[in-house]
């Protein structure tokens, strides 16, 4: 009985590969190319899981040692993907982000893209974070962390983010400290004023809560603000600049056809650079020359919202595919989507497959062919590789399985299952 309950919790079915007696491991992924940048590993290995943790990474672990084993030959096995910049605080408000219809519920867009952790980048502020946590964070299969917006009411259309009177570093830090490990940073975005208050208050909050700050520099170039001032006078090493390939905030130097002096000096100072693709924040005319000059991202992220997901961005795997097409090696792309963002938000139990680590695992297929990747201006980049998600494991449980890797042939199931016995369906967790 105990074993049946565990199978149901894992979402697994017994197969000929599974152990017939007491098993050492709950789940085994065999024969995949394991890419784990944290541990400098890129080799064919087996990955064993027990009690929601990585139990072993080794060559040729016998399938009979596990309750369930799957064949991952020809596939790539990585830590669960981490998307550092999303907007996942939906609600009934129209044409808005915080509690509105421009945000999305995470589970419908993450697990099927092999993303196990997302970081909401400032959709909520200290005033409405409790509602976000109750309705979304606590109810999602996806692990959801958050950067609090320095604006108390969070991210919104119209004047909400321009309200300097609602920018309170102390109140923001207090809320962050009440939710350590869930609130992992502070966000400032889209401010068009002529002062530096949002960045000053964001850093105050970051200092008091000992967490990083992420900046979407918005319209500050038009307001006379410069990236050099932002990086050198306000942000700290470990703080994050998102939309790094947007090309309209001073990131790109048209004369040198590479990163601007501010970007170069910012990296020297320890500023972290995040993609934050979004609807309009990655253009090939900036990204390709910068990458050719060696200015790679620290983290790849989507800036997921209802507009970006249906335009050039699409999803995490599509954005990762763009970087493959722009010449970034697969191992680097995996690191920029796993271990790097985990370090950026100080959750170093994630983003790797070390023994004892949380068993968040992505199984990817690298498809070969002729593919097209577009930017928001309509420019097309040809690529020969595309990533697809075969299997997603979150805390040791299979939460997405594209091609039924964990399932058995239908005609080998017990007659009660083939007949649709509701008791059988319940044991499978449906």
C-alpha cells in the first residue's frame, strides 16, 4: 500500500524496467547527456532521484535499483530551468499587470517548457504581495519566487509606476524580510521621472533585506539619465540590469558595434546582465554584434506576459534557441538558464544536479533542422537547432511528460485500467 501511494505521488507507473523488490531509488533517468555547469559536467550519465533529492549521478546505474527508470538516450538532461524575469500575478483587472490580465498563471507556461522555477520581476509591491503569495505562489506547482517592486502597488499601467510617493525602501524591505527565500530581490521599472528616487529606494530595500536589485531602466535615457551613472553611482555588485539587448537605453555602441562603455564598466564592477526578452527588449541589431564581441548574458530570461508569449519571445526554450542560433554554445546556454540565475537570487540549492540537491530536472531534445527565430522588429535569424521539452521533474515528481516516457504501453496495463476503472484513475493522481 505504501508503495502504491508513493507511485501516485510521483505520477509513475510500474514498467518492466522498474525494480521488482525494495528499490534504492524512486526514479532513474538513464543514458542522457547530462549538462550541469555548476559541476563542470557534460557527459553521458544516469541520474537517480530519492525522496525529492538527487541521489546519484553516475555511469550505468542498474535500472533494477529504481522503482521506475526511463530511457533518455539521445536527450539532454539538465537542472530544472530557471526563468529569472516573468510576470505571473494575474487577476481580474483589465489591461494591467499586478492582479491583471497582462500577467499569466505560471503552470500553464512553465512546466511544458522544462522551467521549474520562475522569478516574478516586480509585478507585486509590498502592498499587494500577500495577495500574490496566497493566490499564485502558494498554489502553483512551479516554484515561484519574487522581486518586490519598489512601488508599493507594484507594476501597472498608467501612473502607478510613476508615483514616487509610493516608493518606500523601508516598507519594501520589511515585507521582503517577512518572506525570506520567496522574496529574493527588489525591482524598479519604467520610471520616466527626472530624479533617481526609485533606484535609491530600491537599493535601500536591497541593503536592508540583503537581496539584489533588478533595474528595467525604462525611459531614463530620454530623461537625461545614463547607464554609466546607474552602474557606477547607484547599483552595487550583484545587482541586475535586465533587457540588456534592448538597444535603446545606452546598451549598444553603434560606433564600435559592440557593448557601450557603460556596459563594459558595469560588468567590471560586478553588475549582472539579464536578457529579459519581453515584447520589445531583444533586437538582433544589438544582440548579435554584442555577442560577437564576447558580451554574453549572465542569465537568459523571457519577461513572460500575455503580449510577449504570442510574439517574438514565445517561451523559454525559444529564447534559448535564439542564443544557440547566435553562436552561444549549448553548455553556456544551459548555465545561463540554470546555475547562473540560481546564484543571482542566492538560491544555490537550485540550478545543479549535485547529490543532495533539490531534484528539479529538465530532459530536453535538441532538434536538428532548419528553424527561424525572429526579433520584435520582424528580423529572422536562421538556426539549425531547436530545443524541445520531453520531461520535467519538480521536487522529484514528474510534472510534464511530452511523449509518455514514464508510461507503459496501453495494452500492458491491468484490465481495470483499460476499462476506465475510476479507482485506477485515482491511484494515478488524475
